[in-house]
């Protein structure tokens, strides 16, 4: 562990808003830093890969620091669980989001994107979050969740409310919690109706209800609720919305990039992957060692919190040349190198669908809008939740 003293608190919004420079200092100073007592931040790609390859030692940690998180075990989402529960639930979600099923969804995704872009293409201006990044995920994942159609338009509001559980403003937390409780009550009623029904459509809700372990034990109602609402609704909404926002922000911020991709559509996928690298939606995840161990020679005690600094690793110069530059020329290997969707057994289960949504969204915009620039008064304002990187708005003119 480096002896360098660099002040950084990844839970402080005032620091996280502009943290790339601080992360570069930390990364250069060393691969592991104890930023807070018992809280170790890992900065470099090599060490993060090594940790992810040892899930038997570095188990998945909760998304909220343990001293602030009083949820029982059956209220943890997929990203917070470990095998064997993680394995059997992931199998259900991965089945619904398998590559063949995602490919079969492409006509739907393209139709949705076309309709959304048509609604603003002649207007001359848009907010790429409100007009595209927010409505797209709900329209795409809504039908496969098993939740009623009238709830799909609430997916983003629910996701935002869920993320506010770590907000420092207690009034905002209370209001958000009330919204989450109301949505969860609706979802819980859907679960009970499906359990009692002989009609079982092929969707996530049915898959979770019928999911059993090797002893025949089914998931509890709480577990079904969490995996349905937090993994599918929140996970499927937040990641895609922020990916789309960052995608258009990067294309507009990089001179000539939008025109280059419009002239050569083979670069659409490259633009998406490079966005996942330089501005990936998920900035940090946690592990908890089940025994005393070490990382790069730094002793890590049992039950410490180990933060995987994906935001830092994605700009590690040991892995990426000119790592702070948005480049469309990194090649096809980039998809396997970056940490935009995590790494290892906890790689985002919806990665294929999020990629498809981003590609189709960009294609739809390129088809209809010859050029695009930021609105004159626009500045990048980041969402409040420390784990995520995404703009609250992307105001553009065309």
C-alpha cells in the first residue's frame, strides 16, 4: 500500500463529480489505498482482475457500507449475493437475456428508438436523457419483466428513488422511500397473482417464481421482489440511461467524432465500447474478504471493504494508451478489456441488451440528424449516486 497521502472519499459527491484527476494520482501512487479505516480502494486493472478471479476469497459486498445497511439477507440484489444463490438467480436472468433472445429483440429495440428520435428530430434541439435515454429502457425491458404495462413508464422514477437511499438529505430519502414502497407493493401483488395463477408467461417473473435450488427450495417472496425490481428494473434502467447519456456527451465533446461515426457506421459499436471504458455507468463495486489476505503486498483483514475502482482501472495507462482520450480506434479487443460492465462472475447480466439499446439508439439518431452539438449553456452535471456516472441532462442542438 502506498504511503502517499491523497485525500479522496468516493462517497462524497463534491469529490466524485470531478474525480478523474484524483484517481490518476492514486493510481500512480500505488494499486491499493486505505482511504477510510477498513476501506481499501483498488486503482489498477491488474489487481482488480486478480480480485475478481478469486470469488472464494473476495466475496461480493453490499452496495451500501455495511454500517449503514440493515437489510436482511433476502433483500440483497444479485450484485450483492454470492454463490450458490447468485448462480441460480443469475441463470434465470441470463436465460431471459441470453444472446439469442437479445438478438431476437433487435427489431423491437430499433422500432422503439426510431419512434423516440422521430419525436424530436424536427425540433432542432433535444435532451438526450429525457428524450431518449429515459424512455428507451422501460419500453424495452418492461414487457419481459412480467410487471403490468402501466408501470413501465415509472421505471426511471423508481430507479432514481431507489438510488436516493444513500442521499445525505433525509427529506429526499423519506420521499424516495415512500415511492419505492408503493412500487414494491404493486410488484408484490403481481408476484402473488402470478403464483396463484395457472397462466405462466415466459418472462422474468415466472422464471423467478419457478427458480429452485438443488434441494427444491424456492426463492422467498422478498427475494423474487428484489431480483425483479432491483436487478431488472433498476439495473436495466440506470445502466442503459447513463450509457446513452455518456455516449452522446462524448461524441459531442470530441471534435469530428459524430461526423466520423455517421460516415462510417462500423464505428458505432466502437463508440459504445469506448464510452463504456472512459465513462462507464458503474464506477465502483465492493468485495469483502472472508479471510485475512493481501492485495499487491498490502495486508487486507477479514471483513474489510475492498472497493474495485472500475473508474480508475478503465483509465489505467498500463492497459490503455492515451487512456484519458476518447478514441474510436482502440479495436475489437476493447470489448474484452474494459470494466464498463464489471468483471468476472458478477459481470452485468444485461450487458448484451444494454449494448444493443445503445447501438440502436445511436443508429437511429445518425439516420435522422446530420450533425449535433451541445446547447450553448449546457454543462455536465453528474447524477448524485456515488456508484454511477451519468449526466442528469445532455442538451444538444442540431
